C-alpha cells in the first residue's frame, strides 16, 4: 500500500505507499484489469542487449556486481518522496564510479513498465507500489522476478559477520515469499496501519481513544455535536478502509479468520466476525458519523479534511505523517491506535494491530544487472540509509533498528508505542500482496466502497465480496497462495 502499501503515495499514489502501500500507498487511477496485469507479466518479447557479466566477488562486493555495468532503478514517487532513494544511489555511484546509474521516479508504475516487461527490457530495481502497482502474484506466477535469496544471504552492509536477513524486522523475509523458500520481494518500509487521529481533537472532547464499539459511537456522537465528523476515508480508493477493518476482524474473530480470507476458503467472508465488523462500520454511515462527501474524496482530500479538523478518525498507514506534513498543524498531536473492537468477547486483546512491510522492491528476472539491483537494496538496508529514510520521511524501515539518535516525530513515536502495546498481537493480511485486483477493485471499490456510501447493506456487501473471492479461487489462470 504502498504501498503498497499499500498501501504505502503522492498526489496520485499510495501502498500503499502496500501493503501494504503498499505494502503499502495509492493513486488516482483504478487498478487495471487482471488481463492487463497478466499481459504486463507475460514472458513475450525479445531481450535487447545481454545481461551484464558477473563481477568479481570480494569482501566489499559480495554479490559480484560488475563495476562497469549500468544499473537502472525506477522508484514509485509517492508519499515517501524520492530523496531517500537518490541518497542511496549516490552511495552506489561512489562505490562503483565507472557504473552509470539511471534513476527515475513515477507514479505510473504499471503503464510505464508494462511495455518493458513485455519486451524483456525491465529495469534492474523497481519500487512496485501505488495504485498502478503491478500484480505481485501474477509476476511471481509468471516467473518474472529474481529470487532475492543471494541478497539476504550476503553480508550486511555494516557488519560482514551478519547476513542481510539477520538485520531485518520479523516477518519481512516471509512477506517476500509466496510458496516455498524463495524470496521474490523486499519490503523496504515498515508500515503501521490503523486509525489515525489528533490527540488535541480527542482532548477537546475530553475523551480517550475508544476500545469498544459502543465507546466509539459515543465519541463520534460527541464529536458530531461539536460540528466534527467522526470518520473520513479515501472514498475514491476505499481499499484504505481495510487498514483498520482487517485487523479489527482479526481482533474480533482471531487470526484464523484473516488466514481463511487470504486462503480464499469457501464462506470465509461469512464468518460472524466479518459480519460484526461490517455492521459496525455501516453503523458509522447510518448514524451520520462519516464526513459528508467522503465517497467523492481521494486520499489527499480526505487527509486534508481530517487534518483541518473536519473529521476525528481516518484509516491509514504511517506514510500519512509525511504525505500530509504540509497540512497537519504543529499542535495536532498526530497519533495512531490499533482499531477499536466490538467488546470484551473479542478473541484478541485491544492493541491488536496490522503492521507489515511496505514499499515492495523487486528485481526482474530479465534485468540486465540483477546483481546491481540487489546491491542497491543492500546499501539501502544499511543503518545509515535506514536512519536517513526514517529521519526524512517519518517512517520505519525493514532494517531492525535505525532509530537511535533520531528525534521521533509524533506519528512515528505513536506508531512505535502502538507496536510495543501490540506485542505479539500483530496481524498481517496478505490479500493486498497476493491478489491485488481482488483487494483493490473488488473488495475495496465494489464492496466496501459501495457499503460505506450506503448503496449496499453489510449482508449484501459480504455476499458480493464472497462471490468475488470464489471467482478468484476457481480461476485456474490465477496463481493461488496459502498461509503455510
């Protein structure tokens, strides 16, 4: 959500950021159809030019990068900006002064790179995030990605006695796997998803963040009396709603409910926990607690309205602090919480949150200089580059550390506190990684978006979404994945 992520996401994109922006952030263009995504990942086209010859492996060059070969890096230009990547590119150029690096940033990953995948001439490193994120499941299924295991088993940039994989946050390696041991994706950002709010606004209501849904409705009612909506969200891109809705489902029904949904199991969406959470969100609409006009707002517009105090809560990822920095007041008191639950009967405790890798980086299998692409990632996973990213964009990275000596911003500090509170109760839904079109177009836009706009009841939305999931499960042309 973005990216991306996913999640993770400028004026036209997330991660989705991916998912998770995502992965996550997101953009202003709907995700292309599956047939278009499949054509993107086709193996057609001829290679133009040979792959770079391998260089000599040394202590300083453990991946054997050809020090004279060019390297091309295409970044998703979203909420995290591009300066952090440009800084890392400078280190690559310093280490390999004879190598010419071509760096570019775009919000249109899919339409920019689709022809090049078809022609067999993709870049060496891609940040595959935003609304035009290429379908990761299709890319893996079509053998279009390079296994990143050599990178993970290489010595880390800072400590030759420690492998890159041993410097990463828990879950990052597993997120890059689809079936088996090979790792196809390296999620660079570490995103905290949840319900974002202004502590100042909450204090003005003399309220604390609500832990049960009755408390949530009471807070929203009090906000409404003071002229503030309880909620807003990216109405044009309602696949932001799962950033708080999915972990709520996991909290209410347990991890196994989310796993069943990811696995496309029959009737997974008909679990009572799903119905309870859909009913809860629909109640926000029915009681008039959603900011008027929200279904017509994009992510930037909804975030701006929220930052201006027109709404109290917004589902989002940790990229929002950087993406909305120009509109969030200094005394806003930016904070994030794990989603509110239903009541004390929930399977998991309050604090259960969704946190996972965002900004998915990939090295195409037909890259001319795959070693160079992986080396660029190795540089980015150094402590210095991680600190540079965190300091500049107010987000954690996949590197397990990198915050020492950095004055944490309010949102980042709150995100770290939320992770501490969650402890082991961190969930990581995989739909946005495994089935991008299903997650964004079907579940997000056609299901949740229609429900929250009042055009579907929760029961109708669930029936519709289950049908979409069943279609994907029965489609033999789609590569299917399951939790191991």
